[in-house]
C-alpha cells in the first residue's frame, strides 16, 4: 500500500478513490491509534486501530440503524453490545 511506503505518522485524513475516508492517527503509514472510518455507503466506525485493523474498543454507526459498541482484537470482533 502506498501509504505504508510513505511511512505517514501523526494525525491526518485520507480519502480513497472508492469514497471511503479515514480521519485519525497513523503510524508508519497504517491506521494506528484512534480514528474514524467512514465508508462510502454512509456507515461509520469510531474507535481504535492497530496495523490497519480494528483493535480494542469502538462504536459502529450503521447508516440506517442503531449504534453498536464493539470490542476488537487484531481485526476480529470479540463481542457486540
């Protein structure tokens, strides 16, 4: 991935050609830290990331639904409340 090659660090925004968008913390060009990912369809995830994967706590806001708090470990959902 180009962003990893560039080694972006800190806080920033990136929008993919698909319309997906991430606003948050980066480490070595990867989503890493706290951030908000908005899919082109309007769904939103606000939470923690590690190595481009959802990690720890976050909240998923579906475009047409009820917000769900979630816990993640290396991209795998542990539970949903």
